[in-house]
C-alpha cells in the first residue's frame, strides 16, 4: 500500500537583493521583517547561482 506524499509548497519571490550589501547592512532581512510586520510570512534565502538574497513567501495554491 502506498501513501500519498504531501505536495511541496509553492513559493513566490517578492524581491531580490544583491549579496554585496555594505557591511552591517541587511536589506533583504529588513525587507522580510517589514513584510512579516504587515502579516506576510516572508523569509530570506540565499541564491548561490545569482549571488543574491531572495525574499520569498509560500504561494497560495
């Protein structure tokens, strides 16, 4: 008997920030925090291929 796997959540990128921000500056984290403050469950991930930080949210399916 096989059990059904839960579908992977879909994600959407809200904004991208270059990884070369000035020392002590975290623009992606600050933007994600602003989104969370407004009730949007945003989080930050690093995209190594593009050398940038992405602010993403789980997309409604």
